[in-house]
């Protein structure tokens, strides 16, 4: 049970019932409160929409369960122990709380941290110094693309910028990379928008191009000074040996490690310290094989030269790494400036801006004002998945937590540092480790571990317990060592299970074998083994590190007859039918374009829609026809595009007609349905043309996919990051080859303007300054934890069976594979690089399989022009003045939907004008009419009320939803307002009377019911 003035931290390892514990504590608090709407005082924050939705659903479902649970049920007994309440009291309070939540669902504060931040920004926009009506852009890449385009458009006037971009393009070409750097700029800029880059980039943003150029010149001077010293020292040795008549053949080890070879390598541009052989020879002074020479003189020359090289090599490597990053960082800084310009001009904020804006406004305040206000609203805080919290997010949440601790409130934090796999997004597992470590010194902190794994079978639990205890013992970092050594979990009631681990040696060079292909054949054997033991495809999941690995595995298994569901397979762009429709849309933009015609013909042919014997001959004979003759030629082959000649067709209508012409609607096709949904949504954009859609598609195609129902008869294939939080009866890890991946570091620089710069190449650590070495070591430790956490997440997804194929470690051991190999080698039964635990026979009950094919609703497409009839009843709309009045009323209605208080009127009208919904003249007219409306004797107090609902959904007794336009509370009664256009009708009165009765039944007694006719100079009718 949560205690006031305490931070309760739950360490929740995989499968330990984290969500169950959160829901239990959440409901215990609610049940102990006297009021049924106490949930309004609770705030739960997590990090994904899926987790937030799951928590909401679990809370509502558990309340529903508690309303009917018998006294002897274990769940009822648990809640009785937690709350001390009787079963009858729990059932009654659960029913009342559930009713209150359903009727006030918008106040049910379980959300992602981004949504919570957005609510803060909306509520305190003026205090935070941002526009009231800002828009939020979710697609960061699209915004960056616009920023890069803006940067390119300015090149003609920015010579320095143009020179930098040219240098980068030429360097790419010299490294056999693409000269077009725009995609790289977008990707790298996207990476730099993460929280960890915020503070350094804020400093760099203040610098001009000229200041960056001055820094670049300084770096070049230092780099070339060190290089010149090294080159000269090496040249002194080579000149001396040449004058003495010595060649490489006279030195021990000759070209495979001699002292002279070292200096020759420097002449070839290889700047390193002595290798092992050269180091040994140098120390002994025995350089030469047999030839006599003045060894003392030669030793002196070599020693002097090597001393100079050692002295300069550190500077050379340091400035070399910085030199590589100056141009990209300069360019990315300029992209960031353009991004800010694009956001400001369009009144847009990115999701990633929220933390920065909040941080900037609270960091210098002892008690941030926005949290003071929030503290008055929320009394209990729940923070889920704390291991994924970034430093900046925690800095922003900390004042809220401290405020709660000082005011008899409660804070609950749940997480597991072993499952922190989002460090590349800013997640910092050290926050939770450090907070938990404070338990001994801070009485406000209480830590509890959830001991039991409720997910997996015994063999899987025992394997993971033993593995991570072994790994923990081998770690040097004290925090990570303790974390993994204490990772063991208690077993549940599920006996049995199976774990199999094999190590696949890498093929010999030149053998022609593929390591991944060999691993895939091992995977195939394991899948067949699981099938033989009764597991269905839909119970299996294959987890991989990267999408590229997954795509190769999906193609391999598909060729073997397996149905695979993966991120790639669900993308709309991978459907042949979608590609056909895209070819048609291209053709729409320019029907005479030869390339578009050829693409359309080829797609029609590939989809067996165009019936021709020789496609090449058909293309040659028809590609040059005029548009009408080309359409006629297709029609003669049963592809009828005559509809293109009809006037006044929308873009959606044209593509829908193409679906019929290509007969794609005859079979259920989820890809076509989802694609047409995208076109329908696009139809409401300001420029819904085929040309604009193709631009939209190029930007969005990589993320548009179909949504499939659960239980599809196919093996799931997903990345480890996507698998987090999920579980599967059988899990395959077919390619455990990953290694720690460092993400780069910021290193200090001695410069008046540039204080630090970002480098990604962390090699040659011993040749870097000591302060940089310390940062590199810390980064490598964190990268190793990332790799181990990835393994932990992977091996704990399995419920009953786990199959693994790892690299057989060699000389250059990969830590993850090496840990697995040394662990396996200490287990009884490890032989021929193979070990298993338990029996592969299925233990769980085989669920009844649905042998019927999953029903996919087909895309229904018919020609609406053949079905529409003109309604004589509405012929009055042909009266222009009447139509204008109705349109004006509709616009007034839309504006009123957005206005909560009178003070918001001007902002809402400005927003509608900017969006093009109303003209400047209409804005002025609406402003006047709204003022009259506010001053109306029956309405004036209704637009200044403190408690109201605008366009809020309510549930009627029959389960249907109804939505009054505005509902206002005056004293203890409610006033119902509904906006209408057109003539007053009896059915309008019946509607508001029904609404009023429904609301009264819900405990909201309606005293007055008003119909407001907006196209008739605000006529107000009070309904009896």
C-alpha cells in the first residue's frame, strides 16, 4: 500500500506483474477515498500509447470485475487485504467509481509523458511564452526535410555554406558514398534532436558560420602541425636508412612488423604507434637481421623520431577526429536554425520541443508555478517504465515529485533497468539505479522488488536466472554487477518448458558460405521442431536486432512456405496492387509521359490485368499514341479508363474508379483498403491533387502499413525493440551476433567559441587525452549494458520455449556471444556447441485453432454517379441567399465548438482564418455576431461559466453516444445548449428533451434547454 510522503519504487523484472501491481495500487487508492471521482486526483505517466491504453483498459476491466466478484475469489481477497474494506463495500465503490470514470473519461489521467507535457503546454501556453493555438507535428523527418530544402535554396547567397556542402559531397565521393547528402543530413539531424544533444547544441546555435569557419581553421592548423611533425620524423628515419644503404630486407620481420616498416607505413598515411613486434625490437635495439651498421647511431635516430611521433600522435588523432566532424556539425547546426524558422513561420512545435520548453521555464524557479497549479489538481503520481526516462524528463518531473513529498501525497515509480534498451533515445537506466540506491540514506524512498515471474515456465525462468547471475558475476561496474547478480526470479506454478542454445561457427573465408544463411537453416530446423511438438505458427515469434536481418529471414522462410508477419511485410508499398495504383496516379499527373505509360503497362501486366502476348511489343506499338487512342487501346484489352474523360471528378473518385477498372475490388485485399483510406484522408488536405499525393507518398510510404487482427495464422517477425513488453509461447533468436554499439560522445575543446564537439569514432582510445579517455570508457561501459539489456529483453519474451543461435566466439569475442558460450561451457550436457534444458514436448494446452480463414473486409467500390438522385425536398438550397445563410450558420457552429470562454474568441477566429476556413470578411462578421450572442440576455452567463462541457460524448441508456453542443453548470443545475441551422423543427425539440432526460438519469439534472439558430441572427428558443 502506498504511504503519504513516500516514493515507492517497484523493481519489476520481466514477467513480474508490473501492470498488475500498478492497477492494484491505483484501485486501492480509489477504493479508500470517500468520493467516487477521486480518480481525477490521480496521474499515471508512461512512455508509449500502447502502455497507456493497456493500463486504462486494465483499470476499467478490473473495476468491472470487482463489481460482481464473490467474497471467496482470490482477487477480492487481495483487495480486502489492501484496503481493509468488506466485499460489499468493494463491490459498491467499484461500481460507483466505474460509472464516474465512464462519464468523465476525459479526466481519466493515464497518458504518455508526451501527452502530459502537451496538456501542460496548452494549459500554460501564455505563461510559457508560446502561441496559444500552436500545432503539433509528429513527423519530425518531414519537418527536417523542409528545413534541408530551405537550406539548399539559400546556397546561392551563402558561399561559405556552399563550400562546406561541396567539401562533404566530395569526401563522400572519395569514400564511395553518395554525393547527394540530403538524406544523411535529415537522418543525422533527427539523431541530434534527442535530449542528450540539447545543451551542447544550444551553445552551438549561437555561433555564426564565420565563427564555425574560424574554429575549422584553428583545428586544421593544429591537425596539420601534428601531421607535419610526424611526417618529418618518419622522413628523417627513412632518409637516414637510405643514406646508410639499408632496405626493408635488412630489418628483422621485413614487411611484417619490422621497425622500418612502421616508418614506411607513416609515409603511406598510416599514423599508429609501434606494433607488438616493432615495440619489442625497439626496446631490444635488435633491428637488423645480419647486415652490419652503426646500431647506436641508428637507435638514436629511431628513438628521436619515435619520441616526436609519440608526442604528436595524440594531437594528430584528437584533431583528426574533430576535423572529420566540423563540417557535418556546422551543417547540422544550420539545418537546426532553418528548422526553428520553419516551426516559427508555421506556428508548429515538435513533440521533442516539449521537454526543452518546460525545462527552460522551470530550471531557475525554486517552486515552478505550473507544478504548483498541477499539485492542487493531482495528489497521487504513478510513473511507469522509469528506466526509459531521460535526464531532461526526470529534471522536469522532479519538482512535481518533490512537491508531492512535501504535501502528504504519494509517488509510485515502476521500472527495470535491465530492460532499458532506448538509450539511443535518451533513456537513462542509471536514474532508477541511483534512486533505488538512495533508500538507505533517504527515509522518503522505499524500494520493493516483485519476486515472481508469472509469465514463463520453469525451465525458461531457471535458464535466465542462472545465465544473468553468471553474467553479473563477470561485470566490473558495481551498479550493473549488482543489478544482474540479483536478477533471479521465483518460479510460478507452470512446470516444464524448454530452452535450446547452439553456437554456429563462422564459415572459412573463401568457402562461399553465408553465416546468416547457415543460421537461417538452423532456424528452419528449430521451427520444424516446435511444429512437431504441437505449436502453431501464430504462437511463434522470431526476434532480430535489425530490420535488414528480419527482411532476409522473412524472404528465406517465405520461400520455404511459411507465412510471415513483419514490419516490412505489412507496409503498403510492398503490395503489388498498391504499386499498380501508384503507377495509375503517376499516369494521372501526365498521361502523355512515356515513362509513366510504360510503368502502368508493366504493372497491369504483372498483376495479370492486361492480357497481351508480348508486353514489349505492346509498349512499342502504343507508347506514342495520343491520350484518347492510348485509353482506347487499353479498353480493347479489357482495361477501361474511359472515366478519365469525365469532368469534375475528385482525386479519390478517380482512384476508386481505377480500382473498379482493374477489378481489384473483386477480392478482399487489405492493402488496397488501407491505401484507399489514405487517399480519402488526403482528400481533405488543402491541395488534394495526384501530384501532391505522390509527394506525400514519398515522404510517408516507409511508415504506412496495414493493421492485422490478432491470431493471424503466421509467424511474427519483429525487432527486439518492438518486442519489448510482449510475450510469445515460442521465441526464436536466430542470429545473436550483436555487439556493444557506442553512440558517440561530446568531447571538450580548447576554443573561445566552441566548447565541445561530438565524435562517433571512439577507436585508438589510448592515443586520446586522458579526459577524453575517461568519457570513452564510460560510453563503452554503457554500450555493453545496452547489449546485455537487449539480450535480457530477448530471452525473457518466451513463455514456454526459447530457441537461440549465437556466434561461436573467436579471437575477437563479441561480449554477448562470449557470455553465452562461457555460461554454456559450465553447464552439464554442453557438447558440440549445443545444449538444451527441459523437454521440447509441449506442456501447455493446445488452444482450439480457428480453421476458417480470417475474414478481410473487401474494399467496396461502386460508381456513386449512377446512384445519386436530386432531393426535391432540399431544392430550396438552390436559393443562393438561403444556402449562404446555412453555410454561415455552419461556420458559426464550428467556431463555437472551439470556444470555451469568451476570452478565446479572437484566438479561435485567427486560427480559422489562418487555416483558410473563413475569410477576413467572414472573420470580422463572425466577431460582431459572436459579441451579440454573448450579450444575449438568455446566454451571457453561459459563456463565462467555470464548469462546462463542449462537444462531449455521453453514453445513453441503450449504449449509444450522444453529444450536446454545450453543457453548462450554474449552481447545482445544468443548462443544455444545442446549435442549429435552418428552420425550427419539432424533431429538434425532441432531441434536446431526450438529451436532457439522459443527462438527468446520469446525475446531471438539466434545468434549461436552449436551441440557438445560428443562421437567423442568433434566434434563441427555450424548449419546455
